C-alpha cells in the first residue's frame, strides 16, 4: 500500500510540475497574483504554526459596496433557485458548458435536483448564487456559487464558503469574465463576514494545497468499452474482463438499510468523530448532516415533477451494539457522452461521505450516546460575522465533544488500519451492488480520506483526471491524502 501511495505521490508531483510549468508559460497569472492565495514562488511555511489568514478580515464599511463593473451588455443577477425557471437556466448553462475531460468526450451533467440539493446547504445565502445575464435577451451566460461551510485545517477552524459551479458560456471564454465572477462572489462573501474559501479545480492554479487522483470502478464493463471510457487490458480476454467486474446480486453486510431521519444524531456523531482523524475536513452540525446525507433523496418537487433521487445513503444498524456503526453514501453525477452514436449518458455514481466506528472500537465508542437538547441551528451557525473575530466554531458543545481525543489518521496503528481496510472493503462491495441495482455504469472516487485502503482490492482503476484542492486567504503547509473533504463536485 505504501508503495502504491508513493508511486501515486510521485506521479502527482510530476504531473503537477509539468502542468505548473505550462500554466506559467501561458499566463503569468495576472489575476491570481492579485489575490490572497499562496503564490508559486512563496517560501514554504516552516511549521504548521505559521498557518493562518493571508489578509486580515475587514469591517463591512471597508468592503466595496457596489458590484464590480461588467462589460456594458451584461448585468449581475442573484439566481433564485427557488424559482424552477431559474434553476432550469443554471442546469441549461452547466449541461452545455461545464467541465469536460481533456479529450472533450464527456461533460458533467449535473441534474437540477443536484443543484437544488447542494446549493441549499443549511444557512445558505442566496446572494452567493451569482449569475451574469445578457441585458438585451436575459440569457444566463455565467454562474458561480458559494455555500457556507465550517472548515477545520489541522487544529484551526473557520467559517468559509465552498465555491463551486464556476461556468462561463463557451462563446464568452478567454475574455477575463472568470476573474470578475470570482471577485464579485468574494465581495458578497466579505460583506456577510466570510473571508476564506475552499474550492477544487482540475487545473493547476496558484497554489494547490493538496492533489487527489480520480479512480474508477467499472460496474457495466460492456457500456464502458462501447463509450471508450475503458479498454480491455492487453493479454486479457473480453470474457475474463467482464468476469472481473461481476458482482453478487445481494448485499453482504448484516443490518444494512437506507438511512432515515431518526438516524441523524448517531450518524452525525459517527461522522464528526471519523472526520476528526484527517488533517482537513468540514465540521458538520447535525442539521448539516441531515441535509448532506438525506437532502438528495428525492423529496419534494423540481420543475413541477417529483424530484429524482440523486443521493443514496446507507447505515449499518447493529442490534448487538444497539447503535449505528457505519454509514456510506454516494451521489449521481452523470456525464453527457459527446462522441458516441449509441450512448448519450454515462451514469456515474460518486463515493461521498462515509464513516465507521472501527478506528474507535478499542475505546468502546458508541454512536448512541444520548445527545443533549443543545443543538446548533443553521440560522445562528452561519450568521456570526467574522470581521472582528479569530476563527470560531458554530458547533454545539455536544457536537464538539464527539471530536475529542481522536487519534490522527497518520498515527493510527497497523492493526487499526487492517481492520479498517477489511471493513471498508465490505462496505464498498455492497455499495457497488446497490449502485448496480440503481443502473450506474461506474463508481468514481478520489484518493482522499481512507480510499487508498480499498482501491486495489475493489478493482478501482486510476483515471486520467486529478483534482486540486485550494484555500483562499488561508496559508497552509501541503496537506497529504489524509483529508475528509467533499470531493469532486
Ligand atoms: S472548478 C470548475 C470550473 N469550471 C469549468 O471548468 C467549466 C468550463 N470552463 C469554464 O466555464 C471557463 O473556462 C472558466 C474560466 C469559467 C473556468 N478556477 O475568464 P477567463 C483563471 C479559478 O479569461 P475562461 C470550480 O467551479 C485563469 O487562471 N480560476 O477564463 C471552482 C486566469 O487567471 P490568471 C480559473 O476560460 C472555481 C483567468 O481565470 C479557473 O473564459 C473556484 C482567466 O479568465 C478556475 N476553474 O473562464 C474559483 N479557470 O490570468 C475560485 C480559469 O491569473 C474561487 N481561471 O491565471 C476563489 C474563492 C472566492 C470566494 C472567496 C470568499 C472569501
């Protein structure tokens, strides 16, 4: 495993170096060099004690009050995702113009239900859903969004915005619209007291704090071959290739069932404890756990029709222990197939959050600890402006207690790692069975969290894609794979 991780790291560094060189050659980062981010030439931090903000927080009166100027034919809008028409406009823009692979054969095709789920993170601020329209026609031609988030990087936490879905219409590319969108969303975040952000991008910009690689687990080998997404390895017959990815009909893990609302407190406790092991992770209150783990389950309506399910979450409800011992989830993110006559869509499931009590079994941890009535609410949690404050947390004291005295990921002993590896392998195998039943062609994940423990055993293959993690206005030493962050959205 160590060898695999070292190889992976070397490959990542090499690809990062070469992309970095070519990126530098193309542009001198005219925009990024004006922003509070680590620059390529900056001296590395000598210790994690030097980690922290690059620029000080500003009081509201010091922040630009008026929106940044746009070319005269465009105007700013706040996109209201409560309005089905506007939600559809975001969908139309991104389904035609969002991220493609390097060969332009696949393009992410997030569903309206997906936006409706993730953009409504508890405490979300409508002003952070920023659009640009053509004045004369009203057409939406660009978008960027932020959702509130409490992020812990090693021992420090702060409220930040998670920026996602930056998109400019193909016909308006290379006109420096992206920097204006980024500055405008920054201004809107600053005005509400938020001065840090996390974002992930495939490309190398100044400066990644971490890099992960995409891995793919074939579920429907025939379709993946037809699309050209995968190929039969040299020396292997097609039959053997197909047999390699055969799955059982039924799940194997005892007491596995879909997560329900009544599980939120236990799942929250389990997730907070599990994520505390990593160097960087979101800190979720129970309200957020409910949203993140159940919000995409197809409740309510989108565009006047019953919402499709875009998220699947399962728990292991262990009757002997009388509590939930494991949870895993995956979401649907199809890609449009751009160059096939036979297939229009690649149905991809992405591994999302998971947690298990295996690392805590020796301390007889139970997710069923009765929680006090004290709960943080989204309205109080993200409404505390940070212009005068040092990093703060909005977790309640019982939520904070869940994170106490956890052994860090990189210090866990080999016995724990082996038990964890065995358990995660069992859970992933069942995830594939369930994903297959739902009609998925492939399960994707990144080399984050504990994923390297099961990639090989579960027949994941390395992909061409990498995802770089970035922090805005927070200087850090590089963060190794031990990272529990929302990935790949
Ligand atoms: S990642 C997904 C990004 N979207 C896509 O890849 C979809 C397809 N592509 C497009 O729509 C366009 O190509 C985009 C760029 C919009 C990406 N992140 O306008 P330009 C820099 C950051 O002429 P265009 C996601 O959503 C580039 O280095 N910067 O370029 C997370 C150059 O600057 P510099 C990017 O191709 C987004 C400048 O823009 C990206 O027409 C996180 C060129 O501008 C990128 N993905 O449009 C955003 N791509 O000269 C940052 C290019 O300096 C958030 N650039 O090299 C920062 C935190 C903000 C909030 C802070 C709150 C406190």
